[in-house]
């Protein structure tokens, strides 16, 4: 039986304290075992390949990003070629006019 002490805490018997200590110890042991199980599962999940449907989704996203990057590269190349070809066409037209004027 617990009785109230001057500091406001209960004074419990040795048997009751031993039972509480045992319960806390068992809880700590279970918590430690649960931590080990969780850590083991985390390592397993890190080592396992993703499920096929998730892998397909990742591949699709990667393929879409790759296609988008290539599309951007081709657009950039088209702009460069357009500028170069426009300058080249203008140069040849000017040369032709210059040569025609010299005749």
C-alpha cells in the first residue's frame, strides 16, 4: 500500500517497486527489440528493388524528362542553324548582287 510522504510523493513498498522496475525493464527490452526489427526492415527495403509498377512509373518519368531534354536541345540547335543559315543566305545574296553590279 502506498502512503503519502512529506514531499508529496508516494512511498511504495519494495515489492511494488520491484514489480514496477521489472515492468519498465520489460518495456525497454521490447522497445529495443522493436527498434532492431524496424532497423532490419529499413535495410531490407533499401536493398530491395522497387515494385515493378513503381519502377515502370520511375522509368516513364525518366523517359519523359529525357525526351523533354532532347526536345529542348533540338529547339536550341534549330535556332542556331536558323541564325547561321539566314546569315549564310544573306551573305550569298549580297555577293551575287555585288557580282551582278560589277558586270
